[in-house]
C-alpha cells in the first residue's frame, strides 16, 4: 500500500509544478485579448506571439518572460510595466510608452522600435541584434551627451 501511495505521489508531483511554471493569470490574459486593456495584470510568461496589441493599456502589468514575438504594440502604454526577460523578436514597438519599464534582458532582435518613450526605463543586457531603432533613447556604447529623447508624452 505504501509503495502504491509513493508511486502515485511521484507521478502527481510534476503536475503540481507544471501549473506553477505558467505564471500568467488566465482571466487577465482573456481581459487583455478581449478589451485591449489590462492595467496591473499578471501576464508573466504569457504567449502573446503575433498579438495585435495596438493601443493596449498595460500600465503596471507584469510581463516577465512573456512571448511577444511578432506582436504589434503600436501606441501601447506600458508605463511602469515589468518586461524583464520578455521576447520581443520582430515586434513592432512604435509610439509605445515604455516610461519606467523594466526592460532588463529583453530580446529585441529584428524589432522595429520607433518614436517610443523609454524615459527612466531600466535597460540592462538588451539584445538589439538587427533591431531598427529610430527617435528612441536606446543606443549601444554608452551615454548620449545630448540627453534622452523624450517625446511629449501625456
């Protein structure tokens, strides 16, 4: 009997851990996809690959490790969000408010980043391979003596 109980526990243990690996809140994900806004939501690890998040309101949301490959974030507001370790490969990041966002470890490979506000954003260990960056305060090789580019964000 003890052997059967031990075997059942050994088989069930991975199921408990599998649910904790996926961190996003399913209700938050559904809210974002149906309404285009999800302020202070938990979307950590969410699969938003190819999502059309044009004008989305994601202020203060948790998007650590999220998959945003090929996503369109044009005009989105991510003020104060946490995107640490997110994958934005080939994402369209134009006119996006990234003010005070944690962008540490974000993969921007082949991303298009134009006219976005990165004022006071944390940007350590970014992957900018083949990224197209225009009129946005992201650069390689140290500080820009002319100061940050800060569009008139309201």
